[in-house]
C-alpha cells in the first residue's frame, strides 16, 4: 500500500513531466476565442469534458457560462492523471486576478448562506474543462499531439472564426440582442438583421 502511494506521489500515473511542461508553456496564461460553449461546472468533479469522441457537459441544467466565439482566459492547466488534463477558464485575465484576490465573506446571522468557499465564489466567472486522452503516458508525442487537437476543439488556436462560423453563431442565437450578437460575432448590424430574418423565416 505504501509503495502504491509513493508511486502516485512520484507521478508515475500522471502525464509525463516534460510533455506537461511543454503544453503549459504553449497555452497557459493566454486568451483564446472559444469554438464551443462551456457550461458552468457545479463542482471540480463535474467539469466540461472534451475528447476525440466529442464534448460532454456537466449537466443538462447547467447554464452556459461562456458561449462559442467569446474570448476567454486559460488561467491554468493541471495534470490530473495519466490521460487527463484539466483547464481552468475565466472570462478574462483581470477577472481571474480579481476573483482569486477577493476576500470571501464569512457567514452572518442575517444571511447564513453568505459564507461561500472560494470555488463556489469563483464559479460566477470561471469553469473547468477536462481533456480526456486516448494516448497513454508511454507515448508522450502522441499525447502531445492529442492535447493540441483537443485544445483546438475548445479554442481557436490559430486564426479567427470564419465568416461561416459567425453566421452559424447568429442563427443559433436568435434570442440574443443584436448588440450582443454584434459584439461576439463581429458582423455588421445590417447583416445580423438579415441573418435573423432568414432564420426566422426558415422556422416551422
């Protein structure tokens, strides 16, 4: 039993140290535009999960915290096992710094629910993503390549969304105000109105 614990502590079940150091250097502490929606993670054990098989969300009831095409800040990457990489995503670097520096208020007699943990407090502006790898630790180059593929499925690593991406986004968010659609999709107002009109006409 003691030997098994020592093995875990030494990282034998984790992604190879050099591989993990390289991916942290590539992506950690940078801002990216999202390719996919990210939902609020109710707790650390219930994140958004991305693999080569697709995207899994925490719960059907979890609200979308960050929508596709929004810019977010990848604050931290964590080595969570032989085939798991965790991402901590904030709305912006400023918000990440503000939330981490905020003092968490203690409970009061008037409002006993006012006392929150830091994790609960931060959920207002951050969420977590887990990359589930198929490649094993014994093939670090395959893991590195797969991590890059999966991060690119979450964010636009190179370049910007295509015009088709932006038009599809507008059609999927017909309930949003035009001002918000313009801010996220970056299309002119008249084009957004035309897309909304087309989307409305095509609805049964």
